C-alpha cells in the first residue's frame, strides 16, 4: 500500500480551478521536490497534505485513510519566512514543538516531561548546529539559523511527513548550500518523507529523490485562471551524486529534462505575466 496517495484530486477556490486531476502515489522515505510557475497550486497541494485545505474532488489518503483536517503531529511544516516565536528562546521554541504535540490543552510540559523535552531539544539543536545558540532569541539569529531553528521545531515531533514551503528561498547562496547538506543529512538519518516546494529547478533536481512539476497544460489568454494545473512531470532522480550535482542535473538525461522543465515552466510564467498574474521562477 502507498504511504500517501492522491486519487483524481482537484481543488477549486470558489469558481477558480487551481489543481486538476492530481494522481500520485508516494512511498515512505521519499524526498519529493516540487516546482512550477507561481500560482500553479504548489502551496495549495502542500496545504492539502497538511490538512489545512481539503480536496474539492477526489481522495487524499495517508496510510490508506483520508487525510484529516486536524492539526497532527504526523506532519511538520516549515515555511519560507521564519515560523518561529520571537518572544521565546531558541531552546524554548524547539521545546514548544513538543509541548504542542504532547500537552494539547495547556501547551506546557512540567517536571520530568519537561526535563526530557529539554534534553531531546538540545540533541536536536546539536544536530542542526544551533546548540551554542540555545539561549538566544530569534532576532539574534541569522536567516539561515532561523530556518535551522524552524526545521528543529518541526522535527522534534518526529513527524512522518515534513512539509517544506520554499524553506531556503530567502537565504544567501552560501547559506543555502549549508542548508542543503543539513536537510539531506537529516533526511538520511530520520527516513522522514519530505515534500518540498522550491522556485529553483536546480535545487529540486539536487535535493529530491523525486521531482514533480506542476504546470498548466491548457491556457486561455483571455481567462488566465480558467484552467488548473496538474503534474506534468513525475521524475525519479538519481541519488548517487548528491553533493556533486550542479543545476544541470547529474546525467545527460537529467540535463535534457532540466531544460525541458525550465522551458515549459517559463512558458507558463510568461503567459501568466502577459495576463497580469505575477509569477516568479528561478532558473
Ligand atoms: N485561500 C485561498 N482562497 C482563494 N484563492 C486562493 C487561496 N489560496 C490560494 N489561492 C489561489 O490559488 C492559486 C494557487 O495558489 P498557490 O499559492 O497554491 O500557488 P503556488 O504555486 O504555491 O504559488 P507561489 O509559487 O507563488 O507560492 C493562486 O491563484 C492563488 O491566488
């Protein structure tokens, strides 16, 4: 049985179709990266996975059961902009992840449970390279450090699925490279299933074990929102070369696919730009 399955899923907001006929089956432990022009529904797809949005048609299943719209420790989420609490120290931000998970009413742990949570949080901070900043506050951290903190906060709940919505989009290139290594290490150590949206196709090729492209296959220049997007490429990626890949992918075939995807995504972005819909896609 698939771990996650989308069967003929469509999503509309009011009368605007956003996603159309999504069929997908994902196994435990895959690292799924997702690219596509702005507005093609990547975040909406993540929101369906997180339970924040439900499908308008079709079925979204986790372990064979419909995905619930209740907040769940099964799923940890990290956004592009830092989703940490400014008034809590680094350590308390991570502990809070556990407090929400374990003590739903009070969101507070006491005594032995808190001591255990503290130890677990310190271990995780060590793994993301933030242990020496445990007593600092978010405003004292760089952007990369804040994203490390957001990842630690999501991972402390040991989620079955980690959802990353452009987590490195706001970071400088050098820091991004560090974060790539970190997320690959954590993925390999934890075996968590990861879904990550990125605007950078090269990043999608580099990090993913599988790459999905969301794109509109039909356009009406007079009614740019008339059609939803679907998955136009679903690629299993060669993982042997993590750490060596450049934007072009690791083989002639991936290089050619990279170019095709870039071409089609940019074409969609152009149509939308011409229709006055803002887009943004990295090369
Ligand atoms: N809650 C909502 N209500 C109405 N429309 C929405 C809502 N959320 C998203 N949309 C619309 O759905 C479409 C897809 O949005 P979504 O954010 O999923 O796209 P995206 O591919 O993630 O874009 P980006 O790359 O710019 O983040 C957009 O046209 C957006 O305006």
